C-alpha cells in the first residue's frame, strides 16, 4: 500500500525474496579470490554479542554489520531518521555499549524476536566463515519489518524476510557443498 489522499497507511515491502546480481566483472573473477580475514573476523564472537545487544537491549531496530570493512551502521528507535556508523576501534573499545541507554523496542512490535535475532546472527557467522571463496561481506537485520539484507563476495545482494531466510538456509550453502549460492527470486 502507498500513501493515499492524506491518509497514512503502511507501506508494505514486497513479499518475495529479492536477489540482485551485481557487477559481472566481480562474478567473472570470483574463483580467483579468497576471503582475507578482517579485523572483525578476529573478534567475530565479540562483534556478534555486541550486535545482539544493540538489537535486543539498546534500542537499535536495524543494524548492518560490514564484516569485510569492520564497521556497524545502526538505526535506533529513538532517532530513526539518522543512522550512525561505528568503526572497529569504537565498537571494540571498552564500554562501547555503555554509551547507549537500555531501551527495548517491544512497544514497536518487532517481527523478529530475540531468539530469532540470535539465530540469524549465528547464520551470518556461518555464511561469513564457512567458505573462503563465496562468503558474506555484510549482513543486516531489521527487527521491525523482519527483513534481512546480505551481500556476498560474488557481488550479489539478497533481501529476504526472516521466515523465508530460515526456510531457505540450505540455499545459502558454501561452494564446498556444491550447492548454488542463490536461487532465483
């Protein structure tokens, strides 16, 4: 639905899995590259805990984890129109989470609950580390609308609702398992 004659209605995102193929030159050289461990990778467990706490305890409703470039982009419920970018040194500094007040977003009725937020982050970790050729470069979670965004080393982007994500996890397999990385939308 769209806004209609001064009547505010919810804008509903497409209900399908959206896959966008990126730069063909990146895909052409996919198997000539391998993942280089990023600074976030060296602290992956800690990063995942920080992101989980931002999303479940500190008022963030949308977080994008840039695993390859060591940064977080966050949208907070109390300032939803501005995103904030945090680089590795900030994220891993002692007391990083202390700068944010405790603020759950339950009043916004998030589509993705706490348990599934954790499960999605575990899958992001798997998609980042399991394969050295086809791997997640960045992933985002929006707890309010339930959408997950992912960009991979093959320059492909996926936007998928969390239920479909869980239903299609085998589609996001690694090349070692000889399963295609992505299906058509």
